């Protein structure tokens, strides 16, 4: 009996942890990163004290809840950068990240956030943007990407794409595909394009 009790306690603790993570992933995906710890505890049917024992800070919960999305995002950028055709690789990044982001509003909020309380992704964001800036340089050299493109233009597209999460779930993926196509067409090198250098740049 004494041997079984610690095992039962460990199993119960793991079950609580799993429920908290499942609740956090669902609420972050649906409502964004501003969901409170108390709301997550209520959704997971655990007390706040239980939640804070498993995840003492919201940042720890965010990190674990979005571990899969972060790996997927890096994999998308790695694949795009590895493509022998840099313009095709650049387009694939926009398409695939648009699809990834529309499925999880919270991940986009966390990844793009400047909130010092949710700052773990800052280093990942900087690393991926450096990779994408180099991919964009190669795509420009190959003649596919417009010459006046700057990496902040891609950040602007990612931020604009957050609005797609407000659409009905059944429409989001189709909207994300069309949004990606429109963004790619705007980035394509063409004599018909206007001059972006005349438009004030945004700093992120």
C-alpha cells in the first residue's frame, strides 16, 4: 500500500499537468495570449494552487504550450532557406506560416509580442528573422523578390494575418491560403509595382 501511494500521487500530478497544458493550448489558440491563469485553471478543472505548482509562472506555461508550434515554425523557415530556388523557398515560408498561424492565435500573439512578461520567444524571433532576411536577399538576387522589400514588410504581413483568427473556424484555412497568395503577389518583382521606398517604414 505504501509503495502504491507515491505512484498514485505521481499519476494524479501528471494528470493535472496534462489537463492544464491541454486547457492552455485550447484557450490560447481560441482567445489569444491574454487568457488568464485563473481561466486556464477553471477550464482544466483544477485549483489555482495546483496550476501554480505545475507552472509557477505564465511564461513557463506559454513556453511548454507552444513548444510544438515553435518547432514547426523553425522547421518551415529551415525548409524555405534550404530550397535551391530562394524565391520558391520564400513563398513556401509565407504560405506555410500563414497556415500555421491561422490555427493558433495565441502562438502568433506570443511570438510577435513585445510584452516583457512573455519574452522567451524574442531570441527565437530574432534568429528566424535573420534567416529570413538572408533568404530574402538571395530571392532578390535571383530576381523573384522585389528589390525594395525589407524584412519589416514580412513582419507587417504576419501581424496583419492575425486578423484571420476572428473569422469562423470553417473559413480560416481558405482565407489564410488566399491571404498568402495576395502577399506573395505583392512581394513579387514586377515593373508594375509601386516604389515602397517612398512609403514611411514601420519599425518593429
